[in-house]
């Protein structure tokens, strides 16, 4: 499983690249644009082919799900900590959408009473997009009742390392958006997970 996170600031040809990634099989795109307001989020989504909206998870302005056919919503760590178990359960029950969240320690992830559809844990390895964000090498093989996606330093060269640490997939940002050949990089990573799935 590959989760692609949007670059915080727009990059050249971003929408064009994104549509090509969707066409190539991208299933989970996290729309994380902290510097955009609600209308700018709408404008961004309207540039994406609407048939791919059901592959998009928004980090901000969760109410976007009322106007766009989005895959789901993501709770960043602070917002998750402010949310009650009842609140999260009601959102899941009433909207039938994907709900994910960010974690920065395996202990807090294990202690979380709400079982998100998947959990982003970081930093596994040192971040490509955030300077000074040092990897912790979290091993999650012992957490068998939650779907955990590794975030931090994922490239097409170290996916087996994530496998060994017990992750069900990776979340990527810098290795795709900082690449001169983002589509090709994505396809290489995609092949890894197709092979891993076939080996199960």
C-alpha cells in the first residue's frame, strides 16, 4: 500500500503529475495543504479529474466530504488527541468513509482505543522533505491488530526495510515530489507491493 502525501507548497505541474499517478494506480492521496484556505482546497480538487476524488483523503477542512466524493479524512495528531472515542465512532458510522491518523510513537498508537482504517507512524527513517527529522527505526511487528503505514524516508531503495519492520505500506512525499521522474519512481514502488502481496 502506497500513501502519497501532497507537498505543502504547490510544485510545478502538480495536478498533471497527480492525475498521471492516479491513472497509474495510486489509491491513497493525502491532501495536506496547510497554507490553503477552504476555497483554495475546493479549487485544487476541481482541477483533479472527478473520477479520482474517491481516492483522496483530506487533512484539513473535513467538511469537504459534504461537497466532494472523497475517500476519507485524516486526523493529525493534535486533532486526534482532542477527539473523543464517541466522536470518532460517530463520524465513521454516519459517513462510511476512510479515517486515518498520524502517530509519532508506537506506544501511543497501541494505546489508541479507536481503530483507524490505517495509522501513519513516523519518522521511521530520516525524512527527505523535512530537514533534521531523524528516523527512529520503529519496529511494529508486535502490533498485529492495527494496519500501520510507515512514514519518513521511504524510497524505492528501502522498501524491504519497511517490510522487515512490520509495516503494511509506506507513506511518501519527498521521494516522489522531489524526483525528476515521479511517475517512474511511483511505478517502481508499486511493483514492490504487488510482489509482496503475491507472496502472501
